[in-house]
C-alpha cells in the first residue's frame, strides 16, 4: 500500500493488533471481533479513503474502512446497478 492515507489510519497505531481486522467470519463469536474493528474504523480519520481503496481494489477479506467483505460486495453491486442500497449496508 503506497496510499498516503495509510499513515493516518487508526489500525496502524501502536497497540492495535492487525489480526483484529481479519476475523474468521462475520457472525457467531467473530461478530464481537468485527464490532471491535468497526469501532476503531468509526474513529479513524482515514476510514473513507480506506473504504474507497478496498472497493477499488476488490479487497476480498478483512475490515476496511469500517466495512466487511459482504458489505463491500453489496456496495460494489449497488454502484453497478445504480442504487443507493449498498450505502445503507455499510452504515
């Protein structure tokens, strides 16, 4: 990643475990991990740029810009179809 936003990303701060952003699933016990990662993203000054990068790159795994892989898939589909439904999925 060479994007400038990376240096401002909350997930890169000391004490933040990068594994937090790569849960094994999005449900069950992993849902707490997803929620914890999203809470960090919610306070991150780089979240919008991070999410935009993940959408452009087609990032298939992890929490990026406060979105799960499923939410990013919905966002990409909604953009292709020209609907705003995907934006609600990421909130």
